[in-house]
C-alpha cells in the first residue's frame, strides 16, 4: 500500500507574480511550504504542532504564468521519532511534460513551549509509489550531508 497523497491547488495571482508575469520565487517558497505543511499535518493528525526545521531542496523547472491553476502533490517520505520529511511534486502544467517543481521539506514536532518533542503517537509510513523515487533518492543523499557534532542531524531527532 502507498502513502496518502495530499493535493494543494492554487491560482497564481498578480501578487504571486514577478515582473515577467510568472510565479515569483518568494511566492513559490510560500506555496510549497503551505503544501508541505498541510501534508505533514495530515500525516501526524490533529495533535500536530509542527515547525519547519529544514528546506532540504526546492527545484523549479518551468515558469508558471500568472492566471495558472497549479496542483502540488505531497506525501511523507521519511519519519523518525520527531522528524518528518515531506516530498512535494508540482503536477505537470498543460502542454508540458514532467513536474514544474519538486522539493523536500523537514518538519519537527514541538511542545507548547516550542521545544523539540516526539510525535504524539506511533506512526508508520507506507511505501511511496514509483513517482516519488527520484525525490526519495535525493532525500537520502541530502540527509547524509547534514552532520552536527559527528552525528547526522536526522538521527538526533
């Protein structure tokens, strides 16, 4: 069985656009973060108190014109006791092939005082489908890069 997919849809408005009439990078980051957070929240459930810990990667492959309606698919790809990595893929735009963007964002669970804590219950991720393999491979490489005090940060969480 595969992990659940969260879909986010957004109309690209003039406020989201740059001087070329395409999606501004800052708006891309905000929209991608919202999609990843929604996916993380749905994965953890109503007791989620999430904090963005790290943007592992965010790639924009094609410009998105103002007035476009975009779709971002999100799924959980990695889980430890208090750290969750969400993969996001921008569904291909009309007349194009492949995703217009993809990325990886890591979230941690915090308590009421904002201190790192474990997720509220035992969680288990299902195997993602083949479409997520490129992001899963990229995530594995990126998680190995992040080291603090001789230990992978993801292992400390």
